[in-house]
């Protein structure tokens, strides 16, 4: 999949079948929409294209009005979004910066500047709640009329449901916020995961006997937080069981080199014998969050922190042991 920041690039397709949205989480509703988009694109002999935004429009308006509570919790990072879009067979994705100019565009201006002149849209597929343009003035009827006037087809996809539950990014955020990881997996159609480069931390975990792999979550408000039993992919040629903390590490002091940043810290329950600890830095890994153990806790001493991490490791081992027993019973 080709990825473009903005649409003024020589390698961008001159015409496309397009869908528009934030695609946070790329859940099963998104996947169904992208499957339809790919079918329509092949039928028309066009590449499929996703137009998405960074930052999220609601992030932009939350910052503009100085009301951070208006920003939605983020399901996934941009890296993870692009990875899942590529897995769905999308030919190209355009990441458009959401800024004052874009926020102020009237619906007709957005259609002309972005959809027609920028992306050469010949077919546009949107969701049933699609709104666009300044003050969200444009809706499906507005887009359909613009398509008639400017020569592109417009289609709308209705809500997607799983077990009578509407699949949406909001539903995924709610399930993540409550730690309902089986529901999250049902909504996504896969285990929830976060990927990124392993970065240096304060190395306090190593000092305490629990070395960690540190990944930065590039948004200040993740939909999930707390302590999880996890599987690490990409460190070696097999998944590694671990226990991870996703959040801001309330027990650490201001000397933490990642202070104030959301971090996913993963302790491998058994470090791979064929991998030196320093060889992990810079690797891109994917961490699946399978089961929530508890929310982040504030420990009053290093001794209490050490005991807490040890207990979390034991609880994660118990989870994996119970999962293995259940899988064995299911196979019998």
C-alpha cells in the first residue's frame, strides 16, 4: 500500500475509488466497508483509496477550544492504522493534516479541492453517519448531489453489527476502557495490539530484576490503560508471553526519561535465550493485549513496586496457563 501525506505528490493515482474517515482501530465495520470499496474499485478498474486525517478532527477542536475532554480516546496509533488498512487490501492511503484551513472549508469547497481536484475520485463510499465540511454542514445528501454535478458515484454503507451490537470506534473505545478484551477482539476481528519501535527508558525495571520493552503510544489519551497479559510478536521468531503496563507509570518520578508520555512497558516472562537485551532496541514489535489484570497503581516504595510487578507476572502466567488448559480441552 502506498501512503501519502497530503495529495500533492507525483506518485498519487490520478483517479480512484475512495472512502473517507478516521478509521480508528480499523474494526470489523471498517473492514466490511473496505471490502466493498475494493470490489467497486476492481469493477471500475481503479485503485482503492482511503482518505483519513491526522490529527483526529475532534483532537483539533479540543486543542482549539482548550477543552481536552472533547478529544476522543485513541484506539490505535497511526502506524497501526496504516498496517491494518494495508492488510485489508487498500491500494493507497492519503493522510490529510486536519488544520484550520481544512476545518473552515465549506462542503462544496472540500468536494472540489480535495475529492475532485486532489484525489480524482470517481466513486465515493461513506458510512451512514458521514458528515463533512465546516461545522459538519455536509451530509450524504450533500455529497450525493455534488457527485451528480461533478461526475462521480456516491454510495452509503449502513451500520455493521456483531451479535446485535453496532460495531463502531466508540464501541471499541468503551470496551477497551472497561478492560473487556474478549469484546474488543469480537469488535476488531483480531486481538487488540499496539506496535512500534523499542525505545530506551530509565531502565528501572532492569534494576529491579524486571527488564522491559518500551514502546511509545503516540497519543496522550489511549482508549486502554492498565496492566495486561500480553503476547509480544517480532522480538524473535515466536510469540513471547509477557505482562505489560500501558499508561503514564504513576509510581515513577520526574527523572523518568519518558515522563509525561504514554508508554507501553512489557516485561517478557521468559527472555529469549538467543537475544541479548541490547539487541532489542530499535526493533519493531507488536504487542497483543489479551487480558486486563487491573488498572495502573501507585506504589509508595520501590519494594512495593517490585512486589507488585512480581504478582502481575504470576497473574499473567496463571492467565496463560488457564488459556492453555481451555485450548487443550477444546481440542479433545
